[in-house]
C-alpha cells in the first residue's frame, strides 16, 4: 500500500511536470510564432545595432512576429528575415518601411514596420523584401550628447571669461558698464538725438502747415502748377532763352572768326597790332603830346603872373566867382 501511494504521487508529479512543460513550450512557441501560419519577409540594413534572432517585430507598435534569421551579405548589407502572423500580414503593404530601434532606453532591439504614407493595394507575401530606413542609434545619440556637453563646457568657459573681462571693465562692453563718464556721454548723445528728432518733427509739422496754407488757386505756385496757359508761356520763355543762347553762340563764333581775320589779314588795325615800329612811334608821339601839354601849362602859369596879363586873369577869376555864387543862389 505504501509503494502504491508513492507510485501514484510520482505519476501525478510526472504528469504535472509534462503538462507544465507542454504548456510552456506552447506558450513560448506561440510567442515566437512557432505554431500557426506565418509569412516570411526580409529587409536589408547597413547596421542591425545588436539585433538578435528571436527579437520581436512590431507593426505600428504591436507585436506581429519575430526575427528568424540574420545574414551578412557584405560589409554594408545585412539581411534580416522575419516571420509575420498571416492575419497581420494582410494589413502590411509592400511599400512599408522597416527600421531597427530599442525597446525602451536600455531594452532589447526590435524591428519596427512603419506604414508608408503612399497607399498601395498590394499586401506583402512570403519572400517579399521591404525597404529599410536607418534611425539614429542610442550610441550615436550618446556620442552626440557627449559632444554637445563638451561644446557646452567650452561655451561656459568662454562666457565666464567674457563675464570676467566685462567685470574688469575691459573692452567696449566693459567700458559701457564700468565707465560712468562714457555712460553719461552716451546718455547725452541719446538726449541730443531725441532733441534733434523732435526738432525735425516740429520742422516737418511747420512745413506741412505752410504747404497746407498755400493757396494754390490764387498765387504764383498755384498758377504754375494748375494753369496750363502759364505753363505754355513758361515753356515758350525757355525756348526763347535756348534760341538766344544759340544766337550768342553764333555771335561768339563770328567774333572768333573776326579775331582770326585780324590776325591773318592785312590792314591798319592788324598793322598797328603786330608792327612794333608803329607802336613805338605812337608811344613817342603820346609822350611828346604829354610834354607839350605840361609846357603849355607852365607857360599859362607864367602868363598869369606876368604884369601885362595879370589883370585879365583876375577879371576872369572874378567872373567865375560871380557865376558860382549865382548858381548857388
């Protein structure tokens, strides 16, 4: 009886173990898509980023299959084979895109199948190969983040150095902050600029008021701007000025021609201009005339003082004096 009960317990234990083993195999096989109908598709990547066989395949965030094979084709191409549930494969089109990403920040790698924006009616079939896209891996992100941190550290050092220089009053910005005299000058300049702006504004207001006060109908400005007859007269005046300028130009040409004629032709004027003998003779004659006039004046003075003509000249002087008084009266 004791052996029989032990055998019964042993049988129950073995039966339970076998049942649990079968259940585990079923669950694992179902999870790995070992049972049921599957569709095998492939995709080629440049880098699988640590993807392994048995990792999940997701479509729009839902587990739809597993990775069944990883084959290195060459140094830049790695083929990844995937098993997809047939029920889900009907929803995946041939223009879908496959990408490798991590399940969370530090989770295992998975294959994500992303629907394409362009709708295609043909669904995937066994043996199809879908296109792949590469996303930034976590290691690349960490490398970029490290580089960014180093650049931020350098930028912080530069900012600290600039801040120290400003606090010491170095450079233009430091002088603006530390130098009170320069700050006062800048304030005065800004104040002067504001006054200039205000003055210009006032001037424009006055100018607009003057323009608005102009009576364009009754004054010269309005006459010039609105009266077409006056405009035509003014145009005629300008035409006359232009004609006069042409006539003056023609007269100038004639004078130039006459001058050239004087230089080249024979005649008294040309002879008097170019013959130096005649010039010297004329000069001597003028000098003789001047000397004769001087001697005549001297003779007249001598006659005034001569006793024979003294009375005559005094009589003339008295007559001239009476004539002057008569004119004054």
